[in-house]
């Protein structure tokens, strides 16, 4: 699909801005707006007519924009609405209601992937390994279940991008287990999930497509200078704090050659999970691989970051899919789904 399209680029804004606002100053901020700027530039370079719409807490401006300037497709970068990450699915649902093709995961897939326990239940039903886990909802009793072996990782149930995850999230005593869950309940006002800590390599697998799927080259997070005694998990700081990453030499790199058929098994496991969750367009799976070659899905990420510097784009570039081509492929997948 090479024809010029009218594209509405929808993304998160931390404040209300009117329709037609150009976000020129914001896009200069390389620390916070780099994904939006990367996608915007790629769309322009691909020859499309692009209008920008930043969403904060008013859905009315979206409806007005679509009515006055009907787009051919919406490029969806919305991850929150009114600062609530669980409302990303509602934004996608609105796109479906107004009948405009849009990029990325469906409202259904976003709903499933945003609930870490629900996603794990579906994946486990399809006989794919996940860590043993238990869900703790607010205002209910908190205890250490017999089926959970310590150490365990305690996370918010429905947060993305490692929000709420720190080294303190890994607990090896019952008292700390209960305390961390209560911390998430009380300090974050969120439900919690506890899952067994899986010792092994942490690998990121990007999967792309609708009916025909392609697993892109694997990337692995290296924990560099971190002590062997420290739990090696992708905390919020390990993912997003550049100074912290530099201090401990934490980085994401392409994985080296794996023994036997392990790479193929990893890719096939992630494609099976992608189908089980009915994800479309693109996703990234965070997995753990043990020394014995056991593969565990930690969590699926629908609509992961697609900045030039992040895993999906880097993995696509590795097999010759340059960034502008990747953005165009994502648009093509949106039209495939809408047929």
C-alpha cells in the first residue's frame, strides 16, 4: 500500500491541547516524546498526510477530529487515558465503534494483556509454560499460598512498562511476601500478582503479523555489573533510567547463537502464545529460559514501544526491515484486519 493516506496519529498527552496543536516543542524532547516523533517523521517520509491528536482526559476532541477530518487510518500510540493505563483498551474500543481502521492490538487483546493473570491463564490453558502465580485483589486476605515457592516476584496486576517493579519486588520470606503485596494494594491502589521467580536468561521476542506470523531476531537483557546476589529482573529503573542502566551496565543486545533448536522453540512458543491471545499487528513477549532449556512466558506486551531505539524496531532492522518500512507494514496490517 503506497498511496498517500490521511493518517491521524493519536498518542498520550499529559495535558489538554486543542485540535490542530502541532506538538513541535514536545517532539524536541528526546527523553519523553521520542516514539511519537519517530512515528510522525516516518509517516511524513512515507508520503502520508498526518494530523496529530494528543489525548489526555477528553475523548470529545477525538470524535470532533474524526468527524471534521475523516482519516483513512488511525495510528494508535495511546497507552493511557486520564493517566490510567487500563483505559488503553477503551480508546481502541472507541476506534472500533466509530469504524475507522487503526493500528496495533484490538481492544480485546489489550484488555487480556493488561491483566497479567488472565493472560497467563489463557497461555497455560494452551499448554505453554508460565511461572506459578496467584492473584491478590484489594480488600481480600493476603497469605503465602502453598503452591508458590519462594523467591517470588510481586507485581501490580494491571500496570505496563514495569511500573511498580523494583528490586524490592523479589521476596524470599513470607513476611516480605505479604508486605510487598500490601504495599501495592495501599501505595499504588492496585491489585497484585505474585509469581515464582524463574532463574535464567531474560529474552525479548517480537512477533509481527495477523494470520501469517513472523518472530523477529531475539534480544536479551544483560545485567552487566549487577551482583550475582541481586535478583536479575527488568525493574522500572532497569528499563527506563539511563543513568541507572549505565551505572550497572544493563543493556538489551541481540542474542548469540543458541544450542540446538532452542531459538526455533522460543520463536514457536511465542507465536503460539500470540495466537492463543488473539493478538494482531505486533507484540513483544518477555520470557525466561532456564539452563535446561525450559521456556517460560513472563508476560505478553500488546502495542509495545516502537521507537527506533527499542526492541521491535531494532529486531526488524536486523532482518532488513528499515524503520519507515516497519511503520508502513503496521499500517497495512490495520487495513488487513478491517476487511
